């Protein structure tokens, strides 16, 4: 699912809860680089134990594995994980340079698509 803003990319982190240290550190890693992409990145934490986060977690899991695999085999998106414009980018906390590279690649792709 692309960002609702044509010129921005959407970064989402699958986030269980504050007590999940890998989730916390993934969220922190993304937040540390956001300021250098001001106006070009929309960021959301997908808190899948709460409200709308459940639906989005299901959507992202289905995008990865298909709805049948999610429903019948409980194939779910990794926790934590990092998605850019609905595409899985990292299943573990990426080093800063890898995160920046993934963001730059997504922004370049968005520009090439005319978004």
C-alpha cells in the first residue's frame, strides 16, 4: 500500500508493545533518521495488539504470504519488521547505513515513477 501522499514514501514498523525490546530498537532506529527526510517520509508504528494496527498487520501479512496462508497456516509478518511502501525491507534492526540506503532507494523509485 503506497503512502496517501504521492511524493512521500510510507515507512511502517511492525511493533508488538513497549516491552518488546527488538520492536523498541527498530522503532528507535527509524526515528533516528527521519529528520533528514523531513517532508519526504511518512512514518507509522503498526501496533498489532491495538485497534487499527491489527488490520494493517493482517494486510501486510497477506501481502507477504497470501490470505490463505495467513488464515490457514498462521503465516505472519515478522515481529519486528520494517516495510517501505508495503514492501518488506528488514526482518531485523538494520544498521543505519542500510536503513538510509533503503529509504534513498524507495525515494528514487518514487521519483522515477513520477510520484
